[in-house]
C-alpha cells in the first residue's frame, strides 16, 4: 500500500465532535464559570475591603504620629474666624465663620504618612484654594481613596451657596473661577452635633456650648474633630478604643476632600438623595446626630442611613461602614447598630460604657 493510500485511509478514519457533544462541553464550561464567578467576585470584594482597612490603619498611624509630635490630633481644618477679606475670588467669612487658610486634617498629616513631597508643594501661608496651591490640592492620593467607592476618584469642582444661610445652604453651582480639590473617601467625626449648623454668633469658638431654646441640652461639639480643635489623647476620656475618629464617605453620597474647606462651600447630595446640602465643614467631616438644633430626639444617622444625609458616613462595601477608632484599630459598624450605641461611639467624653458586639 502506497503512502498516499495510507494517508487517505487514515484521514477517512478520523472522526470529529458531534453537535450534541459540543453542546455538552459548552454547557459544562458555562456551569463551571457560573460556579467560579461568585468566588472570584467575592475574592475581589474582600481584597477591596482589605485595602480600605489598610488605608484607615495608615491614616490612624499618621494621626498618632502627628499627636505625638504636636501634642494634639490635627483639627478637622483650620481657620481664623475673625478674618475678613477676599482671596482668589472667594470672600470670607461665611455664615459659619469659615475663612483662610482652611487646610484640613489630610493636608496636615501628609508628612506623617510618607507624603512630605506633596505637603511641600503647598504654601500654607495662602488659602488652600489659592491658585498657587492648585497642584498639591489636586494630587490623587490612594491612601485617601477606598477601592469599593464609586462616583469618582479624580478631583471635583467645589460648589457654593449664595442664599446667605450656612445652616441650610442652597446649591448655587460651582465657584467661578472653578476650585478643584482632591477627593477623600474618608471624613472626620464631629460627634453628635454638626459644627456647620451653628449660628454665626456661636461659630467663633466651637469649644463654647451654644444654648438652644427648648432643646434638652446645649449644642456642644463633642466629637474629636472640628475646626481648630486640639484634641489630645488624654482628653478622649471615653477611651480611644471606644471613640470613632474617621469613617468612610463614598462620593455617590456627596463630595468630600482631605485638602481643606472653602468659605461659602456647599455639599449637595448626589445620585438623587432626598437630603439637603450642608456647608463648608461637611467637606471634611460627618456627625451622628441627634443634632439638638434640628432633630433633638429623632434622627441619629448611623453609617449608611437610608435617607442619605450628606453629613453621615457611607460605604459601598455592604450594610455598614469601616470606621477608624482613636487607638488606630478599624472596626465594621453596621447600619443596624443601636442608635444610642452609635452616639456613644461618636462622642469623645460622654461617659458612656460601650461593650459587646455592635
């Protein structure tokens, strides 16, 4: 038998897959993919959560190193409430007495989180919104960005209010010229009451309690962070391990930054939330309620409260949020936490006893 004849017989004896066999193989592959895909997605989600926790731990270490070097934790932001003027298109003070320079906690801890070069790019003698500070103010730093958060990682244009009411500001659109600030997916904790909701007369010094007619208690800023705060470790008498310092705030709720606060800034909600804008301090902070000025016995907004208050903490990781405690530990706080437990964790000196799983 010749070579060509053998080749013809060999070719004729080979047999391909039938249509049924191909469909069975494809079905098996599809089933395997459907089984593996949730596991892959869960692994990715876990990795994102781990990165978010690591970010908060790194920030916590920076806060602790700042406190060790300076003698107090950084304030939520800084400003001279008695300053009057106009700088780079922005007049000050606003109704909450926000002025220059406005630099926030994130800028202040840059040298303590291995970002000394970025810190050196700022001229802290100028306002945080000054054109000379635009380069530093728009640097994208991964330590301030949670991988699970959607809605933006790039710098955002700050909005303003023009209705003259810092306690209930409107959204009058972007500043002109535009002011761009780098995003932060983490904000500081102001405690029960919102400093950005105070009247002008009691905005000179947030350490002074504001009496509210008919309210069960004065309007005290009892969290660890607010404008010009100088909270020492020893002054957190509830215990650093029992006091929330920072928490997540995803940009699908509203914009937040680590850079600073601009006078007359407004923080309108995003994604159609039914809540109202808040003023400048909300760019860098959150509070838990119940604010004695607005809702003395009603609203306590734990992380991920469904109303979507622009001054609450909010995460896209699930049914709650990662929070940084004063001792540098990171905990998961559920949306369903008992409201009074959340209040106890949010105050630095309330004298509450917090124990057990929450």
